[in-house]
């Protein structure tokens, strides 16, 4: 007997068919779509599909569903209206590794387009091999109700595909209690709108967080704002020796700002982290509950600044010691500055100091700093200002690294320290080279330059220096003054093995204490006042001219005198004392002018009456145009001008009489 079963309803048949399909066949339901009115149906875009929400359309879903799921390559989603997820799901998600995805939100004439989620990412690309381009003209907002870390844009999982964020003028990418944008490896972020993270709970919410994804390039345009509730831009190595590179360009008018952190913060470990930063706009850090550096790079950096890099404030509990509000902190590399780099402190904050630039490695658990990860060069160009409001403008700290710190302060540039404790420039254990033709202002502390325990050199090519110059203790330190004009210095020079004056007209009116050699190889050195150089310094004349003014009877004392080339001394009616005689090159002349009449023009401690070097020196020395003579007074060998002989006086008087007669004959009526 044949039995006929009742026919199933169409609804039941559909369920049975669906149950027999493999899970991978769900992509078959993906298709092009256009939404021109209100819709609550989730959508899927497969290979080559295009989804459009018109200006009059909206897609709103709730629960945990994804509003638009991407399942295939080369799909396009164009939203000109609104896409909202009001529950716990994302607005857009790819979990298959789709490539060639293009997402458009709004247009140049439509900034009202909206993508918004209540408690999840607005867009997430979840696979390493995905690739995506986002063009945003409207608003993409993650409200993140549960503060669970939901970004507006999350491309952080992408490691092998292109990921590009284009946020155009008027566009907004915003997240609450989370990072606004996370870029993947080699990601590109072009911003002319606003990228912003917000917090009311103190969450670590950053504007752009690249995490440990290397190769990210961020371009912030003239109308761009990247603003973090914590850092403006952050990321860095996740382990030692890992390679990490990041590029940031901020155009004039652009702003990168951290509201409770750094403008740019890159955490790292060593020289394998490098940052290339070009700033023509403003990069601002503001520490409310912690550090607030403008740029904080725990690695190497190449920084070009024509705009403003500033830290507004930093905070630490008094029990934890001072906080440092630093314009830039980095572990080596190069800074070229023609703008402003400065560290400030908010009014009333007595437990922090504002510092311009810190050169050092990472903070260690024992409270010390690692040394540099590479050579560090700071070039301050004309118009550039590097300033510490209440501390040094430039500080190098940390353990000796074997690298070199080089500071060029060009004509028209300023390095300005603040506070009463530290020098405008303070260096540490590594070798330091400073070349300055601009202004170094350490007037507030009385210290302009204080170098550390390395081998240090200072070359002055012009400009001005206010405050003491200390070459440091522990190394071999040299100072050279080589100007094309005048250089006047009223401070104290200390701890140099040699101070050389090569060219220009230099006036020292402070009291210097260095015990190394004072060398003249060109130009004029004027000592304004008595004993402006320590008595244990050796005077080496290898050309040039020495001039004494306002020295009085005390004059100037040196440890010894050496004559290596023709030189001159203008005494200004003062006296010179040498406690010894150094090298004398035969045939070189020494000329003294403005010597006062008296016992001596200069003298040497001891009896040099039979010393060959001394006799060679005296033979080619003149005083007030006369040959030099000497005598031993029991303690010193005194050198003075020879008294003209009687016949010389007679010839001189006869010559004067003859000249007088000639003049009288030429006068009318005589």
C-alpha cells in the first residue's frame, strides 16, 4: 500500500532547506543592496558587491548582530545616510580576510552621514590578510557604553594587507573610553578632520594607537586635529629588539594633542624603534595625572620642527619625586628645530619642572635612566627656541652609552633655561660637542652650560651666553672662540683643559677659574678687570693680540708664558705676571704697548738672567716701541722698556728743533 505524506508548509520547507546547507554557503545570501528609507535588516556584502545607504536611508539594528558583514573581496559600502547599531554589535565587520574593501561615509558635500555604535567598534577588520580603504566625510562614533575598548576604526589585526584611513575636512572619527583609530601594519592615516577619543573614567583612550604595528604613516593636514583623552598618537615596540618604525607629518595649522598624556608617546626598548616626525603645526602634551610630554620617544627619532612642540604640565605625587614636563624626550637621533620646543608647568604645580629636551633611554625600576641608544644631534636654527620654563632647555642624563651628544645653536637661535637650579644646557656621561653662534640664556640659574664626565668641546662662533660655562669633570675638555665679530662674556669659565681664541674680538669681564691653557691664535682677547683668568692658567701666544683694560695695579697673572708666533699685548697701563716660562720659538716677536712707566711691564717669577729661551724672547720683544731690558729684583725678573741713551735724546731734540724752524719759515709774516 502506498502512503502519501501531507505536504509541508512553505515556511517549514524553507527551514528544512536552510538546515541542509553547509555553513560556508551563507555567503550566497550576500548581494548588492540599496537602502533609501528606514531598514532594520542586517546586510552582507560578498565578492564585488556594493551596498548603498542613500541620504534618505538608514540601517538600524540591535542586539549582537553586525549591521553590515563583509564576506568577499572588492566589496564597496557607501553610506550617505545613517548606519546604527544600538546593541552590542558592530556596524561593519570583516572576519574572512576580505581584500579590496572600500568604505565611504558621506561625501565632500555631505558631512551629515553617520555610522554609530552603542557598545562596539564601528568598523573592525579581524583578519591579518585583509585590505581596506576608508573614506570618511561624516561622523563615525563609538559610544562604548560599557567602556570595553570599542574603537571607531579598528584595523589593528591587519599585518599583510593595505589599510588606509582618509578622514577628510569636516569628518569625525570618535570613540569614548577607547582609542579612536587603530591602524594595522604599514597602515596609512590621512587626517584633515577630527580624530578624537574621550573619557570620563580616566581610561587609556588615545587618538591614534598603532600598538606594535610597524610601518604606520600618519599625515595630519592643515585642518586636522588628532586628540587623545590620554595620548594624541601612541604605539611602540612590544618587546626588545623588535623592529618598529613610524612616520608622522603634521602640517602648519594641524594639531596633535594629548589631554592627559603626551602629544606623541612611543613606548620602546632600544635602537630598533625609530620615529620620523615632521612638525609644522602643534604637538601638545598635557599631564594631569602623570607625564605630559610633547614628544616622548623611547628609542631613536628624527624630528624636524618648524611649529610648536610643547608640554603644558606634568604630575607626580610628592612622595614620588619631581615630575618632568618635557617638550621632547628621546633616546637618540636628530632634532632640527626652527620653531619652538618647550616644557611648561601649570600655575600652582610645585612638584614639577618644565624642561625643553631630555636625551636619555628608558626609566629603570631602580629610578635611574638607561643611556642613549644612538648618537644624538640637536640643531637649533635661526628663529628656533628651545626652552625649559623652570629647568634646563637641554639635558642629557642616564648611564654612559658610548654615543656622542652634539648641539648646534645657530646664529639667531635661542636656548633658554629656567629655574634656579640647573644650567640651560646640562650634559652627562657621554662625550659632548656644542657649537653656538646664537643665544644660550642661563641667567635664571646663573649657569649657561654645565657638561658632564665625558670628553667635551665647546665652540663659540658668536651670539651671547648668559651664565657660567663649565666644561665638566672627568674628561678632556676644550673651548674655542672663533667669531667674525665681537663676543662679550661676563660669566665664569671653568673646568677646561684649554680655552683658545682664534678670531674676532672677545671680551671677558667675568672671573674664570679654569686651570688649562689660554691660547691666542688670532683675533683679540680683552680681559676687562683684574685677574679675569685663574693664575694657574698658562698663556700661549700663537698669534693674535691680548688686551688688558681696567686691570689696575693687580693686573693679570698666568702660570707661564709661551710664544709660538708673532703676537702683541696692549697693557692699558696695567701689569702682567708669569710664574714660569714655557716654549719660545726663535724669531717670533712680542710687542707690548700702553705700558706704564715703572718697575716692569711684565715679570717672571725667578731669575731668568741666563735662561736661553728668555734671552731669545727678550731679544725680539719691544715695549712702547723701545727694546726690552730686564733685571732680577730678588724674586722676579722684571722686563721694561729701555731708557733712550743721551745721544738718542740729543738727536730727537735736534730733529724737533729742525721741524719747528721749517714750520716757522712757512708761516706768513715770519
